């Protein structure tokens, strides 16, 4: 009996997908840039079943590619084309919230929980699960942690890593590492969970996580403002950070990005005319209703206008208007995808270097690919700007554009690194950034990573062809 038959017998038919139609969605990534051919998709529903699945796959020398919501942007959840024989191990049936404790400000969720469902469960308990980004309705906790996702609130509550108190992980040899503790202080040796957070499934399979919650937000003020330049946006950022309110979102968007949102977005309405070269979406929040947030927002924006940092502003007057502003940001990646092929980056620099980064990137890109269209949008409040080079209008052939302008990515990575930044801010390495690891990562760090990989996964069965060059 082979592994698939044995797993189906043990765990039921829902645990194994083998027909080409069922497997097809797991064989391609969100951007349709990577394709692979898994032998099957395995869908265990408990931690014990994940462990058993891993052992059965090991016995047949099958590589394992863990998959969450498959919204990753680096090709990590898709088997490598021409890679070793592999299965996709989807966590989608492990979708229970095991515990939620408002007094402890924590919850325990299984890896297959959709991020938005965890946000809702926290809200129902009067708490905030603070991470937020465009794919939260599909991305899962396991994927979120394995990519150490960021999003629009990283500037206030950090990346996914900062939310984690403990983890449960199935190791490549099938053993279960039980570190699922909600305790805040524990200095008992190496913090092993940090190997798996951001590990992109190359060291083990996350099956559940204990995570921090925050007090629910009682007041939120959101604005969409026009700014003359990234320098002006940076001054506005300092002003807001010094205002006494919590700044929980600060997104910088080039006009071209807002034009694409306007062109392709369904049900999107831009709050201001497309007359400014740059726009900022910003959000202030407070956990107590008595904080005069509206006054703070108006006062700061008024002073910023006098100082020339802001040329126009629209403050959300209702929850519906607030959501409409964030919908523009969250739907933007899909709008960009509809515009046409692009070469994308996921760079970060120190916040103070954002204007210089954009200046250099624009100059270099214009000089080399004058026919391309530069798009820049990102979480300026934490220094993570996504610069893309879109194909000329009407060009639909992705491989042709990548062949022509693919060198833009290493160029922009190098600019970010030269300014003290990173070539991989929040999307991970997957398949798409391995060349950048080889180019920029400290050789000693690479050495240690290989030692860790060899120690935990000596047969290299976990997500082969990802992360390590
Ligand atoms: C529209 C859109 C907007 C986005 N915006 C942002 C953003 O603002 N910030 C941001 O950080 N990201 C963003 N992303 C990227 C993506 O949503 C995140 O990387 C997300 O964390 C991936 O979660 P997922 O469940 O879809 O993971 P998947 O894509 O399924 O997997 C990602 C990686 O994690 C591994 N993995 C998945 N589950 C497990 C597990 N249980 N154990 C071990 N390894 C596992 C996979 O093998 C793969 O290497 C965006 C994506 C889209 C499509």
C-alpha cells in the first residue's frame, strides 16, 4: 500500500486529493509565476495526523511542500518545477481556534485558521489581533508565521514574529515539538520557535500557535492625504508619531498606483483627485474612547498643510468611509496584476532613507528601462516600499517583460542594501529571492542556516528548492 492509500485509509478520503482538477490550484502560485506538479495534496486534520503524514512521506522518500492560503508572493508554497517527487501538505483542515483568553490577552489557533477569522474571534472577545493586510481573508496563520508576514500595522505591533508566544511544530522526522505555551517570560534556553517563524516550511510544519492579543481599539481616525513628495511624507510621519496618538498605519502610494486602483478596482472610489504625485493613507488609534483623536488628526493635518507637507486631505467621516480607504490599499495588488506584467520587489530601508531610496531607484530605472512604468507603494511607516516596474501599456506577455526588465529586481535590491536595507522585507525568499540570498546575505549567516537545515532536515525533504540558494 503506498502512502496516499494508507493516509486515505487512516484519515478518510478528504485527506488525500489526487485528481488533476483537485490538485491544479495547489500547483501554481498567486502570481502565476511558479508551477510545480505534486503527486498529491494531503490534508490532515489534526497534529497527530500531520506527524503520521510526515512519517509516511519519509518512508517513500517524498518531499513535502507545506501550504496555507497560497497567497505567498515568493513561490514558496508550490513544488519546485523539475524538483524531487513531492506532495503538497495543506493545513486547511486544521482550522480550529483552540483557546481564547481575554484576561491573558492571548489565543491559540491552528495553522489552517484563516487570518481574518482569527481577527474576528479576537474582536468577539473584546480584543485585537493586530496584523492586517490585503490577503487576510485567504492567508492562514501557518503561512503568516512561516513568512513572518508584515502588513499595514507592522509599524505599531511588529511583524508576525512579534505576536507569537509559543508554537507547535511537526519536525521533518515526524516528532512533535510542543512549545505551545502562552507564558510571557521564559528564558529556558534557545527560543526554537523563531527558527520556524520565517522558515517558510523548510525546517518543519507549524500546526498551531499561541499568540498575543491587544486591547480592542475604541477610537480610530483614518485619512487619505495628498503629499508633494516622499520627503514631505516623512515629515508628516514624524509629526504624527509625535502627536501623542498611536500611529497604526502609514502607507505611501505613488499617483501611478492610485491610477491603477482607479482603473481596475471594483467598487473603489478615490477620496481625492489624482492631482498629487504622492498620497498617504494614515490611521491613528486609541484603546480608550476619551482620547481626542479627531482633534489630534485635524490639528496635525492643519499644521502639516501650513508647513507644505500636505496639499489636500480627506478624513473618513464614518466606518464605511474608513473601510473604503483601506479597500483601495488592500485591492491594489490585484489592480496591479490586472494592469499587466510587472517585475516586483519587496525591499525595505530605514524609514529615514525612504525618500533617497525612491529617488535613486527612479533615476536608475528610468535610465535603463524608459519604456517601463515605475510603481511604488508600501508601508512607509516601517520603511518597506514595494517598487515595481510595469510593462508598457498594452504589453501582456509576462515572460517577455521579465526577459527584458528582470534585471530591475537585483538593481533595486542592491540600492536598498546599500542604504542599510533588505531585499526581502515581508514576503520571504521562497523560490524568487534565492539569487538575492546568494548575492547579499552574510556568508557566516548562510553557513549557520545550512547547519541548522542539515541538523533538522538532513534528507532535505522539507520544501526543497526554497530559501537556501
Ligand atoms: C493581495 C495580497 C496582498 C499581500 N500583502 C501582504 C502584505 O502587506 N504583507 C505581507 O507580509 N504579505 C503580503 N502578502 C503575501 C502573503 O499574503 C503573505 O506572505 C502570507 O503570510 C502568506 O500566507 P499563506 O497562508 O497564503 O501562505 P502560503 O502562500 O500558503 O505559504 C507561504 C510559505 O509558508 C509555508 N507554509 C505555509 N503554511 C505553513 C505551515 N503551517 N508550516 C510551515 N510552513 C508553512 C509555505 O510552504 C510557503 O513557503 C500579500 C499577498 C497578496 C496576494
